C-alpha cells in the first residue's frame, strides 16, 4: 500500500515475436485443415474444428461473463485487470462467426450432427426411421437449431461488445453513468446467459450423440468454459506482467485468480462426477452407453482428463503461497487449459466416431496427430492474434473505473 | 522494582494506533500484542506475526476424515458384510465418494473449531480473559510487556505522543469478564 505511481495509460504494443508466432500458429492451423481434407479425413477435421471453435467461443463468452460477474458483485479487486477479459469479449464476434461457420458447414456436408440431422431418420416406415430422433425432431431440426445458435451467440456478442464499449467511453468521459449502465445490463446478461448456456451446450456438443441425454451436461460445460476462461485470463495477465506491462498487478490479484481457478476446477469435478455417479449407479443401458464408449475406446484419456482438470489444480493450487506465485499459477493454468481440451475431446470424438479410433469399412476414426495439434495451434494463434490486437487498442487500465484505486491497493 | 506487568496504550483511532506501533518499533520497544475491535489491514505484517498454520491443520483434519470414511466403508462392505449391489464390486468407490467428501468436511470443520478453542483458550463455560475490556468495543489497545521494557516513562510518552487517549499500568496480565 501507499503511494505507487503506475503509468495507467500505458498501452500494449502488439509487435515482434508474439505477432509472428501467432501468425505462424494460424498458418499451421490452415495447413492442418488443408492436410485433413486432402488426406480424406473430413470427419476428423470437422470434429477438431468444432472442438477448437467451441473452445474459442466459450473462452471469449466467459470473458464477457467474467465482466458481468464483476459488475453485479460490484467487485473492486478486479478493476485494474478488466481490460484483459474485455479484449476477450471484443473477440467474441469473430469466434461466433467461426463457430457458426463450422456448425453450418458441418451440417451441410453431413460431417457433424449426423445422428439427427438426416431427414430420412424421420420418415415413418422408412429404412432409416428412428423413433427416438423423430420424437425429438420438434427441438432438433436444422432451422430451429441454427436459429437458436444465432440468437444465443448473437445475444452474448451484443452484450460482450457493449461491456467493452462502455468501459472505453468511461475512460473518455468519466463519471458513474457507464458503470451503472454496465451494472444494469450485466444483470440482464447474466439471466440470459445462465438460462441459455446449458441449451447452447446441449445443441452444440450433446446433440452429437442425439440418442443420449443428460441434464447435467449444460452445467458441466458451463463449468468447463468458465474455468478455462479464468485460466486464460490468468495466463494473459501473467505473461503481460512478465513482459513488463501491468506492473500494478500484485500477488493478491493472482491469489484471487488462483482461488477462482481452484474453486471452479473443483466445481467442474463436482458436476462431472455428479453426471458420472448417477449413470454409474443406476446402470441403465440407454444411459451407460455414453461412458461405455469412453471407457472402451478412450480409457487413458478418461483418466488423463481427471488428472489434468482435478488433481493438478487441487494439489498445486491448494496452498496459499502457490496461488500467489506467478510461475506456479501460470503452469497450473496452462495444464488446466490443456485439460479442458482433453475434456472437450472426450465430449466430441466418441460422439462423432461411433467406433472411436478404429478404422471401420475404410473410414478412419478419431486420433491424435497432426490434425489435432495443428488445428489447436491454429486456434491458439488466432486467439492470441485477435485478443492481443483488441488489447492493444486501449490503455491497459480503465482509468476512470470507480473501483480502480481499490484494485490498485488490493491486498489480501 | 515495580509490580507493573503490562503497559496498555488505549487508542480511539486505528491510524493513531498504527502510528503508535511505528513509534514503539522505532525505539526498539518490543510489543507484546495488539487488540482491536475490528480487523486492521496490514497489521500482521507490521507486527511481524507469523502466518497462521490453521490451513495445515485443516488439511490434516480433512485427510483424517477421508481415511476414516474409506476405512469404515471398506470394513463394512468388504470385510464384515459383503453384499452384491447391482453387480458392482464390493468396494465400489464412486458410490462412496459423496459420503467420503461429507466426512472430510465434517472432520475438517470440527477439527478447526477445536483448534480455535484450544489456541484462544476459549471453551464453552469458561469466562474469557482479556487485557482490556474496551478492546472489543471502541478502543485499540497496544500492550507492552513492562518487565522486559523497563523505561516506563519513555513508553508512556511515546504512546501519549502517538495519540493514546489513556495509558494503563496493569499489575495483572488479564482482567476477566467474570
């Protein structure tokens, strides 16, 4: 505490090695997509595109969720780091366009959602008639499905952009008006977000296996997207700090982020386990099919998922000093981010590939190789490029935020 | 030799009290303890108080609960009375995760309440012993050990100079609520 003099109007300069590396990442991603289509692994490429596009959109929309939570809680500690989630929120429209393109093309080329998106499944008496899918067709039909995606993602993008805009205008004009406006809209956004993210997760991921359903699935995905977004925020802030920016971020801010990552990793495990336990205990074949596929074809992935997303944050972030340490928090955040890639992989691949990694009738199954790594790197590059460009447009501290002083003097 | 055991500086304002702590520390006078009616930010660092080990205690209480429950479940479902439930193995771990979790929390909570009572000498039915009654009301108290620091007039001056409303020379360490 006391008199610190920070340059609050400092701006991030997006140049040099980071820029080149992010562009290289994007090029590797484009290469991996091209390789995927040339080597005739259309389904596998589409599944990976869906995975990363979903991941990208979820991290960005949870950035907007972070902003809304800070408004509604009238949180003071976070005021000086808000530019990072704001940059993520500003990137959301790009992520949304990519996700909608992947979903749309996946539907159009029958590479994704073929469990329900085939009109022949609904023809009564037809060879492919599926009674279960026909029963669900009022909800799972292409126009309504795409409509929901566009409305939900559009609403999230609208609020995300508005939160970032109001903060920018607050810098110029000051006063409490923009904060009040943000608060009011954050309340509206949270209600919309809370009710629609489960449906968004049901649509985008769960409908890949349209015969199976779980009411926990929405919250399971919400926990995953929220914790991965928190880890991303931590990674960006720590790397900015290491590069000499945002020197006002002290280890109490890191402590808070660490608590968030720790707490929501446990929450993720709680929801994941709640879904698992009920299915395991009841042992009904129409439900256990979900875990049957994952145990049979992806057994090691199943345990790696728990080690990365539960045990690592549990054991490494439990201690107070570890939450306050830059390097440990950075390491755990990166592990958690990798862990949620594995988690999404677990959700998507067994749904798209009926027989997992096995080659059936000459059709290749899922796998882990250049397509997976390349597309992941491509999206990491794209994320870095878009978020850091958005971040470089404004000062790194919202200088007229009403709680800025509290945040600068934050001490736990 | 006087019988005075403790000198208490009683402040009406936390900032003045913090100032008093600084003054005493500048003059190398060891502070026994500080009592305040509300938490004061940064006071632990200023007084050089070691970090609480409550978190370590919490971990071990918790792990005791985990082990107790898992042992109990194992003894009941495998050793003593194995029953086939839904064709699962006798020691079907996922079934018992919720109850293990509950017992971890329970042991942790009870253990911490016990630790708190033990470390503060507060037990149900026992009258708490305090150095100054108003420390839980409206006064901020700095206590200095009068046996260790013999220059009492200087301590008085320093405390008064920092803004102490009252300086007490106590012959007993504690007064009690009795």
